């Protein structure tokens, strides 16, 4: 199959690598000549260029730009496509993307592969990034079933676990397990840095070990990505954050009134809860 | 050197293993015969038993019990010790331990090796657990410098990075980098579980990937340990939690008023801050 990729970063580059290994012919488009050349040198694409007309022969095109650029990219891409081309995206928010893109292109399949790393550039691309990872596909009533099937087959060929859901259900679930953790983790880092005693802060930095490293990872990640989550999934994220404030207040109240039985029950509940997230049925 | 260890769990067992490899003779005491036998079979001690009089010949004794048992253990141990024996502990809170134990035994060196795992039992013990890990030693005015030097030399021989500080400075620093993250992470898990829509919750569990796994790890850990942190470091933890509420409220307000510039600045700040914790000067 001829597959196009617009946006050659971590996700676009990793997709290209795997899809090429699977025998597809990969055409990449990036804003800069330099990135196109790197993609060719790395072997993640068969050909790459800055002009979208490179994708005229593509049967499927993955839009792997930042969320804000998805709809504008589709608009620019349309004049170059054949009517049967399937478009799909990899944005971490789906409702706002579907609202903007579905009216532009009938054959659009909204998608979200849940694979990420701290680094977001092409140089961080790796093979088998999607193997074993969740891959959400969020069609709406007007999405052609044949197009959904094609994207799903590609996702499965990458080794991903495919889940189908409504865009709004996706965005609510993602607010819990991806966007809320970023804000919770960032707030913890910000609170640590507010310590007024320099000796305490320095010691905290020296003593920080694996627990702190894990908890702070997503809050110390790419700032632009964090802003995009908040901007494009704002109402769901705020809903999760307000519920989180209630949970936090409850825990603080237990410590304030020294209700150790209640605190232990809460921590037993969260210990059991975590297992359900890491080995879902 | 003859070294005693009271409490043969993850920390006590791992300490025994490394110290034995370094040529010391290790005597272990546990509440149960079964654990003593396991410790002997694993090779983490030279001898082990349930009676504290086994430690009569020890020059240094590590108290590796849960925090609540440290002072009662010292009280029971004292009749069996020679006056020159150095006692040290591994509790994650220091101020309350020092207040309880220093009046009981002159030669007491408060300590806290920062090495942990999800599992806390003897079976989880491993060699080189302390290599490269921080090890806080928190002497007070009356702590004999010779005793501090002996414990520090042992910690360095384990490969740990040793830091000296006041007990209250330790407890404040630890509230930021260890105890606050547990409560923040547990609250996030509790909030997720409050989602009323079963389909959303199930999808959240299916889509949870590495970011969620890392952020939820310490909040899904040992409930008894979480309660001990809150109970024995209550005032410092509450101070950190209240400051955290302010940081969280600020971030939520930025999202509410769609102040994306302020949010990006905040996330840039936390991204830079994290590096200071993971590669301290």
C-alpha cells in the first residue's frame, strides 16, 4: 500500500519505520527540507519532501502534526488527494478534531495511538513503538466502515491493541489517564519549587529518588503538549481536575483529623484500583 | 565487624546481603522463626533468631522495623547491648524517631537509606540495592561524632551517596519528594475511580499506558507505609499538601481563564525544575 505521513516527528517517524518494515511504500511530508533528508537517511520513509503533492498516490495518509495543525493541514492536503484516499490522525484529543475535519473529508478516521516518550522529535523515533500499546479509533455515524477497517488493520499490524469508542468517551477517558496526570504532576513540581528554605530545597533535590522520578515524569514533559491537552480537551480536563480537588480535599481532611483507619482504607482502595488500570480485562 | 539487624524485610535483608559480602558478620532478628530460616537460607545473614540476645556481640545494630516499632524495639534491645554498641535506624521520618530514641541510647545515629521497591518483604531483598542511592544521616548535638563516622563509612561501603542534615530539615525535604507524591498520586487514582460512567472508566483502564503507570505507582503502593508517612510526618506533610493545593488552584485557574501563555510558562518552569531533582549538584 502507498501510505503518506504528514509530520515527521516521534510518532510520524516511528509509524513510517514500522509500516515500511511491513512492506508498505512510505511518503513523508515535513515543513523543513532538513527533516525530510533525516527521515530518508534514517530509513523511516521511501521518499520525503516539503510539498503535499507528494501524497497524490497515497491510499492512506496519517496526519501526525500537533493537534492545532491537523485541520489546517487537511485543508491544504485535499486538493492533492484522490477521492478514495483515507485520512487518519494521531491527535490525543478527538472530539474537536472530528468536528473540524469530518466536514472537510468524508473518508476520515479519527485515531489515537497511545505511545509516547519524553522526546518528541524525529531523532527519537523507534521501531515497534506501538507494539502492545493501546490504539483508540473513534469513528462517528458518517465514518465509512471500510475506511475504519483499513485503519484498524494497519494498527493491528503495528502490534497495537485497538479499541473503538465515541470521540467524547475517548476524550473523557483520556482526561483521567493522560491529561489529569500531567497537571497533577506539574503542580507537585511547582509546589516543591515554592519551598522558601534553600537548604530544604537543595536536600530535597539530592534525596529525590525513583518515586519522585516516576511521579514527576509527565509533569516535567513537553510544555507545548501540556498546553495543547488543556486547550483542546479543556472542559473534560477541568471536570477531572475539579473531581480531583474533591478527592485530594478528602485525603487532606483524613490526615488533619488523624483518621488513620479512613486513610488506610483509601490507600487500600487506590492500591486495588491501580491493578485494574494496568491489567484491564 | 559484628553487625546486627532487627527486622528482616526488604531493607534489613538487602543490608545484610551487602554487608556480608563486604566481610562483616551479620546477626539477624525477626519476630518469626520462618523469616529467620528464610534469611539464613537466602544467605543474607550468618545467623538469625527471634531473641534479641543474639545481638549481645554486635558493634553496630540496624533497626529496620516499621517506624512505629523503632522506639519499642530499642527499649527491648537495650538490656542485651554492650555500652559501646552503635544503634542506627532506617526510618523514612527522622524527627519523631530521634525524639523517642535519643533519650534511650546515647550512641544512636538516625539514618534513612532512600531505596525502596513496591515489595517490602524479605523475599524482595536484593544485592546492591543502595548503590548510587541517597542515604541521609541526621545527627543531633548529642550524637557522638565517632558513631556518625562509623555509620557513614558503612553507608559509603554500600555505594550510597551520604548526606548529613538536621532531622527536621530531612522531614521537610522528604515531605516534598516522597510523602507528598504518594498522596498526590493516590488522590489521582481515587478521582479516576469516581468516574460515574462505567464505559468511560473501562476505556480509561484499557487506554492507560506508561504515563499513567508512572504517575500512579507510589499512590498504588503499600497502604500501611502511606499511613505511617502521614502519621509520623503529619505536620510537614500537611504543610506540603496545603502548598500543593495552592499550586494546583493556580494551574486550574489558568485553564479556566484560558491563559495559555501563563500555563506554558508554568509547564516550562516545571520541566526545568525536574532536571534539578534528577541531577542535583
